[in-house]
């Protein structure tokens, strides 16, 4: 109760940041977080097998994955989002399929676009890390008589993931910032809320500065999470003492 | 003798000048063209539109001749003050800020908002009950966005678009159940186009005034109260004898 009073007093006399607009921002934070978290999670799960297969000796496995990452890294995310959001409706009869209840909402087309995009980048990050595995480690594994599969699981992947961690942390932050384009397909993410407040109160500075501050906070949270992970997982690389 | 002549000619000229200023048998309108369908040029180059036709009808009613002078919007009020013309009839919304420097006639039109849905939709009325849980499309930052957000934001999903085109795409794609926009815009982009079959749902919306404004008015210099009064009388007459409705219907269809 006291908190509510304090809150109301804080906002008293403020024309732009009313409980209503703060509600929009809060919903924006929820939407952005869901969108970014889910797309990163699914993208990560997709990227692990793709990055292994990306290094396959067989051309017909390697090339399609390369084509996929090339296309999704070579075109702007905004275009991908437009194509998926506005493109699906040109598939005849899509409205009658079981997919429509999902595709009808702006959230799922955006989620698909973001997932495919981040999966492509993550695949390349992991692929690079796998390729950079020290030759000696592989030779040692072979000398122990490990099969390819076991070597991948026990030797290559654990060290590759550790190496990929800093680059992947950047990808997560980029993804958070890239999610700002979700508002062009009507999603009310943080930027969507800012655009709404801007248009309603003609106050671009207040609206967008507040959104920027929220993004900064989220970025710091991600930054510290990855710093913590790096400390734990890359402890062996730190100078002793 | 010569001096007396000059003085009397000057006096006459002045008298003539003031008479003209007071009685206005010739009214010059400032207008910013184009702004369809309010004021624009036909392919033949002729000036027309709702403002133009109504303005001409008002002049005819008052028994004065009138003239239209084109002026870009940002210089339209200074032009009035500089006496380049005597009135502004150019889709100008009446508000308190403008009242500081201008005198307004009674509003001659309010741009209503209207609900549009696919013709196959079973929506007949647009209210909190019928729209609950549906997806409403609006253009971001417009009057219509404010209205839909305030009235239905808590019970329905309000989807905001940057352009009317994006909104139409999603309407055709069946992502939106209903859109809310300026009636005239909806008429030209939805009803009169071959994008599909659409219908108007429920009544036109012009209330509340805090959102929709007080409508468009003719603006005068502050001191021309007599002229403004004559225009108000003429407007009332045209509304009564059906001339106004006839012009309105020509541009905005049946009300």
C-alpha cells in the first residue's frame, strides 16, 4: 500500500509516464524478453547439430547448411521478418491450416524470423570454434582410441563451446538489440511501446530515452551473466594467482 | 484647389477601401492544395474538393464573389495577417491554440472515424462487447489510434501500423478482424478499391471532442467578426436547404 502511494507520488504531475504508459513499457519488456529468450534457446538447440554437420566431409550435408547460414547472415533481419510475416499469407489456404492460429499473431512469425537468424549466426560461431580445436587434442583422443562420436562429445564440443562463449555473448546482445524491429509488425515490444508513447504525446526524447535505458539494463544483465559464465568455464585460461 | 482635390480623392479612396473591408463583396480564400478530397486539382487543372465547393456555395449564398489563393500550409496564417486573402478554408482544425490568433466560423465538418470489416464478417455493431478479444487495426499515432486504445485497449488487441498499406495487407490476410480509420480514407482505400469486399460496421464516430477535435472551421482575422457571422448564417442556411448534404454526399457518400 505504501509502495503504491510512493509510486503515485513519484508520477504525480507527469503527463507522459503515467501508470498506463508504464504498463505499456512493462508489457514491452515482457514481450521483448520472451521473444529474445525463446529465439535464442531454439536457435542454440538448432545450431549445435548444424555446426557439427557444417564441418562434414560430405558435400550434400555441408553445402545446404552453408547456403542457409550464408542467406540468413547475408540479408538484413528486417527483410527476413517482412518476408516471413507478410510472405506466409500468400501461401494459398494458409488461413485454413492448423498453423494459422499461430501465424496470425505477430509474435510467432517474428519468433521464426529471429530464431532462423540467430541459429545461422550461432552455427557459424560454433563451427569456427570447432574448427579451431587444437590438433594435439584430436591426436591425443585418437591415440586413446576414441571413436569420432566420442571424440566429438568428450573432447571437441566441450572445448569448442568454451572458446565460443565470448562471441556467443555478443550474439545474444546483438539479438536483444535486433529485436527492436519487432514493432514494425505491430508487436508491442519495448520499442513498440516507445513508438506508441512518442506518437501519443509527441515526446520523442522521453519516450525513446526511457526505452534506451531499459535496453541498457537488459544488456548489463546479459553482460554480467556471460562474465560469470566465462569466469567459471574459462577458469583454466586465466593467469594463475 | 489642387490640394483639396488630392485630399478628397484620398478620402474617397479611403472610404471606398474601408467600405470594401467592412462589407466584403469579394472574399479571397487562402487554401493549401492538394489535400484530397478536401482540396485538389482535377486532371484538367481545375481546383475542386469539398472545401472549394462548400466555399463557393457559401459565397453564392451570401451574394459575394470569391477567389481561391493557393498558399503552402506553413505560411497560411501569416498570409491571412498580411491581407493576401481574407479567410482560410483549408481543412483547418479548430483548437484553442489557433484561437489565440484567429477567429473561427462554426465547424463545417468533422472528420468522422469509422469501423471497417470484411463483408463476410458477422460484426454488426462496434462496442466493447462485440469487439472483445478481436484484433483491431489502426494507424499509429493517429486520432483513431488514441480512440481505439482508450476505448478498447483493455478488452481487444490493438495492432498499430506505420502505414495504411501495411494495415490493408493484414486485413486481407485475415490477421485483423476490424480496422478503425478516418471514414474518407477507408472509403477510398477499402470500399472503393478492388482489394476485396468490405463494409462499414456501426455508426460513424466523432466523439469525444478531446480526441476528435471540434472539426474544421473557416479562419478569419480576429477583427472580422461581421464576416464570420455572415459565413455562419450562410452555413446554417445551406445545412437547412440541403445544399450542404448534397456536397457532403458527393465527397463522402451517404452519412
